[in-house]
């Protein structure tokens, strides 16, 4: 899910976590946005995720680090 701002990305990720809590199988939801260190976000993605919520700039940064 691509969100234009970090606030909207965080709200979207929280809503998805709330909705996913009712599912029988746990979903891994990753959140990535700029303005903070990229290292914890890279570590969170190491094991993969089912849904990722990110801002455009940070998504491009993550792709550059893994590419």
C-alpha cells in the first residue's frame, strides 16, 4: 500500500493490523516511511511480510538498499 505521508502510512498500517487481528492466521504487516533510520525497517523486512505500507520515497530507498 502506497501512502503519500508518514501519518497516513501509520494510520493505514494500524487499521490493517486491527483488521488482521480477527483472522485465524497472523499477517506480517510492515511499515516504512522516511525521516527515521532505515536500518530497523530493513531488519523488519528480512523475514518478509504479507502487506507493506510505505511512503514513495522510503519504498525507493528500500529498493535501492536491496537491489
